[in-house]
C-alpha cells in the first residue's frame, strides 16, 4: 500500500498483548557527507503513526544520523530526498559507543548496566553500539556510567547523538529543558 506521501507500508507488526498493528518500514535519513562532499544516507526503521499518512516514529536510535533518537515523531516531507520535520521528541537520548577491538566484551558489560537504569541497546555493529535512554535518568548518571566504562576499556569513545547541534557538534540543543512543554 502506498500513501499520498509515497510511503510504502511494510509488513504489519503485532503482539499478542497489543491487538493494534503497527506498520513498520525503513526510510533513508541523511547521515552526513563523505570526504568528497556527497551525501551519505542511513536506513532507519520507522513505524507509521496511527491514523496518519505522513507521520512516523523512529523504532531505534540511529548510528550515524544526528539529532534523532528512538521514539521521536517525524513528519515525512519527501522520503526520496530524505526530508523530514521533527515534530516531537520522545525524551530519549541517543548514545553512540565506538570501539575497534573486542566490542562484544564491552557490549556485554555496558548493555547490562544501561538496562539496569532503563536504557536499551538499539544497534550493534562490528565497531559500534547505539543505546537509547530517557533523559530523566540524568545526564550525570549516564555520563558517570560511560566514563567508568571508558576507563575500563581505554580504547572506547562515546558520543551523544541528539544532544549537540549537528552543525557545530558542540552547542547543546537543550531540548530537554522544554520537554514537558511538548506533552
């Protein structure tokens, strides 16, 4: 089925405890530019927001695409050119962790600790982990946990995916200060 925005709906997902089905599919998102200045896209799983044709919710936090996290709601402007409008943040922080060697050892340790404070592992590749955790846990708690892990695994680095302005990488977006206003 194709909606008016050109979205092709995928197979419906459902569970025995949730009688409502959710359309889940992948869309391209602009992740940045390669060294030659060409766009690089990341395919992200989204679900169609009920009773809409052009609003989607991210299922998991992205690895490369900045300024988004699991649960964020977006309006699809043009999927063929990866144009979207952020409608509402979920409150989740996207945390990206990188390590060249023995990522599985780190993942086992860190994932258990992240899950204890309410987070989840959204993606694992050969050299990266992506976690989602609600900002209400507190930046200090999250940063202390990640700093301790980096001390135990010195070749590990981590970054927030949706805390700093994608343009300069240093200016805090501060969306969490106004999060209650979005409710």
